[in-house]
């Protein structure tokens, strides 16, 4: 199952990145890669049963709300 997830992430990468490079949208490429890496590791953590924190709880503790 994890191999399907990795293949799907690579497929998204292979489809999207060449177009962004060809059109010279480098800022969009950086944001896309950043979000893809975050999503990839969150999904990987889900599949491997790593402990995940709630993002909203982390923000509230960081900002002291």
C-alpha cells in the first residue's frame, strides 16, 4: 500500500514540475515542492503509524491562544 502512495506522489511530481520549469514559475515551484514534501511526510507518517500532532493544537500552543 505504501508503494502505491509513493508512486502517486512521484506521478504528481513528474506531471507538474516540468510545466512549472518550462513556464519559469520558480516561486510556484518552490511552494509546490514545499507543500508536496509536507504532504508526503504527513502521509508517510500516517502509513507507518508515526505519532502525529494536531496542527491546530500546535499553532495554539505556539501562539499562546
